C-alpha cells in the first residue's frame, strides 16, 4: 500500500488550518503535521503530529519550519498561512506551493490596489490616510498591511472620521477606501502550476469576527469567469481567496489572499475538495458543485502540550 504524502499545515489553529486538517484526516489523504505558535492549539488534537513553533516575527521562525520539513519528510506545505511569507520564500524549498511573489503583493493593500488599477481590474478608490483630511461620504479605513478585519473601521460622517484620525497615529500606514456596498462574496480559486482549475463562489450570509459562519455556495458562472480573469491578469500561480462585492452584477475586488480561504471546507462539503486534491492530485476530489447553504459551529476538544521546539 502506498504511503500517504506528508503535509505541513502552518498557522494550524486558524479557521483555514483546522478546515484543511479535518478534510485530510476525514479522507485519510495525508499524514498531517500541524504547526502553531499556540501551545494549546486545537489543531494538535486533530493532526497526526503537533509542533509548537515561534511566531512568524521571530528570527528563528523560518529555521524551525525548515527543521520540521526536513525531520518529518514533508512533501507539501499547504497554503494556509497568513504570515511569514518573506522569510519562508527565502528557504527556496519546492514543498511550498504558495506563490510568494503574488502573496507579498496582495498583502500590501496599497500596492495591490495600484496594480489592479494598472490592469483595469475593478477596485475601490483608495488613498493613504495622510492624504485624506476630510470625507464627504462613508469610508472604510484599514491598515495598509493587515489581517482580516482587525483594526478595520467604518465612518459614516466627517465627525466620525476626524475622531478616528486622531485615534490612529500612523496615518501613512492606513488606507481610506470608498465604502463598498452590495452582496459580499468569497471565491475559493484553485490554481496549480499557474493554471486556473476551479472556482467556488460562496456568498456570506453570516459572519463573526471576520470569519464566515453561514454561507451560500452557488454555481455563479459570471463570478467564476471574473475569477478566471483576475487570476490571468494578476498571474497568481497558486490557490487564492478572492473577496468581492457584487452590486447588481457588477463586481468590485475588496481583497485577495494568496492562500486557502477560511471557509474552504464549505467548497468541499459542496463536492469540490481543493485541499485533498492539492495534496493527492486525485481528480476524484473535484466533483460537481452542489449549491447549498452551509453553516459551521465550534466543537470542544481535549488539547495537550506537545514537545516544545
């Protein structure tokens, strides 16, 4: 019997990491190594092996990741992580499938916005906060480099904006965008070796703390075609999550994260398991899309502290 490939999941305690581990273990698709900075990460109870590693901001972070890859014979590092792209890219290891060049571009939301404008991709009007003294319409304020909805704000009047402007110290590190309206969609886009393979649109019905809780997975052909256009123009060469607002059939890109989305498990429930496919290469995981509404909940697990590295 052929031995399963060995997959490493970084930031394993996040929604994306937990979802990926659940899918791989359910399908017995891989031996899974979970790595997280939290010694009590619930991912350790789900994976075959759990390893505590330093934060991505630690100078020893990439060295520890390399050691895990070498010691555990890792075949693939799944695109589940939000941090550490710069240091990990310097490892130059083939087991990473992440397109680091695109990931670093998309993390700088100002540079990403400018690149989309250059390529005629629709994005909201965006300026640095230090160039916006006053507003005359609602705006969305967020860090130039940030994660999820952390330190994101909406102001509906100039009075609110002025209070926020006094609260935020580093105006050159915050962006002011027009407030997007319409239906909020995420698209999980599967790209392998630079080639567009599948896209799963899911409309957010309920969110909590920036994470999708209830979604409607739909075979929205126009949005799938738009996702293909985005991938081709930006030349993103690995799986990514596309976040858009849909106003009467007109799409505006809010963000792109070059990793699996936190709701990637919903696509698998609807018949298209991108995670297991990426690890195994088995086309059977890429079935027909079943449109449905899905909701998630939290479950309690016993955690133990694995060996410190």
